[in-house]
C-alpha cells in the first residue's frame, strides 16, 4: 500500500470551474498553471463561447467536463462535481484555482517543497483583489480578502469524508472538512484579476450579483453596492523581490 502522505514525487492536479472565459484571463491562467501542475481538470458550466476549446488546447488539461445546463445558481453542486472528477484520477495534491487567479512567481519555485512533506495537509494563501488594472488592489472595510488565508492547495486523502455547504452562491472552493486537518499559512500571494477589468465589466458583475442574490442571502449587500464606488481605496501592488 502506498503511503498517503508522501515526502517526494507528489503529483499535483489543478482543478478549475469555468464559464464564458474566452475573452478574459483563461489562456494566461492556464499557461501559468501548466508550468507547475502535472495536469488540470476543468468543469465548464455550460459556456456559450469557445471556453471549452481553449481549455482543450492546453496539453496539461486532462479532462473538460462540459455541462449542457447551467449550474451557477447551484454552486455547491458544481464544486462537488469538480472535486469528484478531479479525485477520480488519484492525484497526491489538488490545487483549487479559478480562471482569473495567478500566483506570484515564487509559487512555482516552492510548490514542490510545500507538497513534499508529511506535516500538514493543506496550504492557505492570501488573495488580493486587483481593481481597474494590475497595478493596485482594493483595500477597505468591504474588501479584505488578502487579510486572511484562503485554502487552495490540499492533499488528496482517499476515503477522507468531504462535504460542501449546500449554498447557491459563494461556496468554499475546497471541502470544509479539510479545516479539521493540520495546515500551513503561506506568505505566498495570489493575484485575483476578476475586478481588474473595465468599469463596464464591474458593473455587469454587480448586476449579476444583484440578480442572483437580491436579498443578500449568500453574500454581503454592502459589498455588492461597494462594487460601484467611484473612488475606492486602492493600494499599490509591489512585486516580490527577486
């Protein structure tokens, strides 16, 4: 029987859910992930553009599960499906990453070190919401994701029970049961580019959030409204020192 917690030769599979990412950051993200992951598993939530074809053009993409019916209003089902489809290939570690997220370059140099140990089973990272471009991130009372850690990298433990809260939106990207296991809080940062586009793009996202969660059941109404702030507090991003 092979050891569950290996200290060498760990295989990393990245998992990603996508929808209509053709003209956004998908190619950049897949190119970056392909540099450090062994393979990639993707669930396409009924895209109506070339998203699935773009994904399949990358050799590291092992599978694209194409849904014909959109599940975005049942996000917990999407997350659960993605987890099952990824784990069926038996990876040693899983990276949960979205199509608008990029690690700073230090991650490529240290990811194997993070995995090749038997002391912890997950790694959390600080994620920064870039705003209106790639030079500044947002920081105010409603935008503080970078002040806490998001679990993104976790060891695959066959037989370990997993579950996602049955929420329609804003579902945790990894099974909540992993929180009971030992983990590491890393100083490596993640760039979230989802808000880095134009004001028009941010308004469309605002309207989508208001439509899918009009009462603020799954998220914060105040944060939704803050998307339209004319002059949000932005902090200059400083790249890591080489």
